[in-house]
């Protein structure tokens, strides 16, 4: 009942926003033929009405369950429409403030104020700002829709890292890192297979998976178990758990059912040939030289995520190993515990953020909204002699697309 009330308030706010934007739409189409103008204005309100109905019925969607992304596509379209309208409203507000300022100024004059020329490139300033606003809002909406086509557009990122304390036998070690598969979101088996083939073609020495194999339930990996189980490397495939692997975001009929789901997921990964490092470590050996791979369960410095990880337990026994790699799903672990307490962990591999699946990454510019929540959110970071690499995710969650932040396969070569 409470959720219905909240959604009703949301729809009222959306209506007011629609009404405000509608005034600009009327201005822009005012010179069109009457029939076309009426068609545009009627279509505007039909789309708005459809969005209101979808928002009001949202509690019945059960969007966290099952496969497929149609419901998430609808949510993205609705969000895209109204975020676009909010962006457009900034330009409309500028024009309203400008005209309001002129009107207030005129009240203090003894004669009517003649405002500055209102013509910009042949159209009125108000119509110009309205057009710019609608183009900006429409452009953002189009960008989100375009992002649907990028969710399987896998990108290989190659990183070369040099360490003075790396045992000589491991010089040239080729690591592939995969993270955030989110198998419950997949809706195109062939494109997922293409991504897995890209990993195989790298012929890595070792593969590390840094968490979130599923969205919520262990059964989500069933259709892809054989495919991801075909990943092999001479030194092995090692994996940890991410926050979504615990089933914390769905309702379970009992604590026992939730625990059984987690155990089944661990069993499935073992059947795939992946060695789980649940607060544990393993040693890789080559020519009588060793490096340590330490794996922790999900550990986050963010209050909304439980701390399942125990780095002290996982680290124990590696003190005398000259080189250490840590697998930890959440990058906030690095600043909160790894840097201050474990200065001899040379490289931490993480995932979790997905780069929010939205941002800009071009030479000289690296931005995503997620950076306001996570100091380190994608790519390579260094503090003194310690490195952190954050994979942008193989899969996707929620928004079934990617804009500017493509799905990633990381290839790291040690030197």
C-alpha cells in the first residue's frame, strides 16, 4: 500500500514535468502544419500516459526474477525519457528566468523596456533554447537506447605491469581477469560464446574470476555452466564470490534455502573446474619459485554491503612468499584495508562497479557517475608500489546495455 502511494506521488511529479516540457514542445512545433502539430502533441501525451501506467504497475513486474531483459528495457526507456526531459528543462528554465528577469526589470522603468534582439539565426531566442533543450534531452535518450547494442561488445584491455620482487620464473606470466558475468542477465547465447572464445584465444597462463557469477540464484548459471566450464589455463582457473552471489537481493522462503543456494553455486563452480578461494590462498609454482594468490569473499567499505571476507585468514601462511596477488570483488577494500594493513600485497584485482555501464573514456577524459560513489572505479590505479586493477565487467545488470564503458576482458602480463 505504501509503495502504491509513493508511486502515485512519483506519477504526479512526472505529470508536472511533462506539462512543463509540453510548453516547449508547443513552441517548437508552432510553425508546423496543423495536422502534423496535432499529431505530435497527441503522441506526446499518449507516450506520457503509457509511462505513468507502467510506473504505477511496476510493483507487479517482479524484475529481480528470471532471465530476459524486456522489463529492464522498459525501465531504461522510462528513465531515459524523463532524465532526458529533466536535462531539456534546464534549457527551458534558463529561458524562463531570462524572460522573467526582463519582466521584473520592466516594472521599475517609466517606459516599456525594449529587450535585446530576440532573433538567433532566424528564430526567436525562446524557440532556439527550446530546440536546444529538446535536442539535448532527446540525444541523451537516444544514447541510452543505442547502448542496448553494446552489451555484448567485448573489449580486450591489455596491461603490462613490472615488479622488482616478481620471481624470475614468473616474468611474462599472462593473466586473464574476468569479472561480473551476471549470467542471469544474458539473452543471447551466441554472443556470450563469442566472448568466451575471445578469452580462450588469449591462451593465458592463469585465469582469475573476481565475483558475481549470477544475479541472485545459482540456477542462473545452469545454461552456461558448460560454456564457462570450458575455460582452462595451465596454472588453473581461480574464483571468488561477489556481492550478488550470496542471494542477498531476493526473498527466500527460509534461511536454509538461501544457504543451499550459495552451496549449490560453489558446487557448480567446482564442477566447472574453477578453484574457489573463499578466504583462502593458493601458491602458484614454477621452477621451484612461488607466488601467492589470495582470495577473499565479498568485503566492502560501503555500509550497504555485508562484509563476508576475512583477509587476515586468507593471508595467513603467505608472509614469506615474495609476490602476492589478491582477488577481492569490491574495490573499496583496497583503500579501507589492503593499503593500510597489507603493504606487501603487490596487485589486487577487483570488479563490482561495471563502470556503471555508462560514462566517457577517451584520451584525456575518464568519467562515470559511479566515481562519486567509488574513488577507484575502473582500470589501473597505483599507490606506492601497490597496484589495483578494476575490471569493468563481462556482463551487465539492470540496464541491459552499455554506453561508453564496454564489457571487458582484461589481459595482464607481469614483468
